[in-house]
């Protein structure tokens, strides 16, 4: 059995806890993080178009890419430690929703936590990327409620 846990900055602890609970012993667990490519891409384009002719070493997009990779690596390491089981860490870059759906090809279960408005039940409790993933995942999806952030009231799971 192959289980993929989509790790995002705001909701990863709930996803890891659900993975630990629902992935059977011996399952191949993949911790997946996707870094959006739009911010470094915009920085590359702005620099090249306005400022960067002849000075590629000053491109701020490259610095943003390095910061994003370091942040993703740290997040995946924390998730792996919380999981406490053997797993594979995967970092992808691109359109988040499409990368998660592509990574879930051939998986037996995809675990993700709600990332939208946590104060309401219903469609707005999923952000646009999560909604796309739930609608297009090529495998069963386990959708869990994230841990509430300190000071934020949330609706309890039904």
C-alpha cells in the first residue's frame, strides 16, 4: 500500500497524525511538499525585464528558490520526525494542485488537511488547491480537520 501525505505549512501536523493513524504497518509512506513556482518566476521575470541584463548573479528569483527549498526541507524533516515511521520525502515545484494530483497517481490513499476557512463547514472549508485535489485525485482521499491555530475558533468536526 502506498500512502501520500500532502504537507503544507499551516496544516501539516493534522495530516501527519492522520497518516500515522490510518496507514497500515508496512505501507510505503510518501511525505509530499509542493512549492509554488509563481513567486520565484515573477521575480526572475521582473529582474530580467527591468534590471537584470548582464547581471544574472543578482537575480532575486534564485535567492527565493533557495529559501523555498530550505523551508520545504525543514518542513519535511519536522513532518518525518512527527510521523516516527520510515518514509520517503518528496519536494516538487509547480502548480500545487496539479503537482499533488500527479504525485498521487498510483497511490492507494492521499491524506490532506482542510486549508480554507476553518470557521465554517462546507465548500469554503477547502482552499482552491485542496478543492481541485479532492475533485481530481486519482485515488481515495482522506480529508482531515487541521489543529486549530492558537486564538482561532473553529467548527468542530461533524
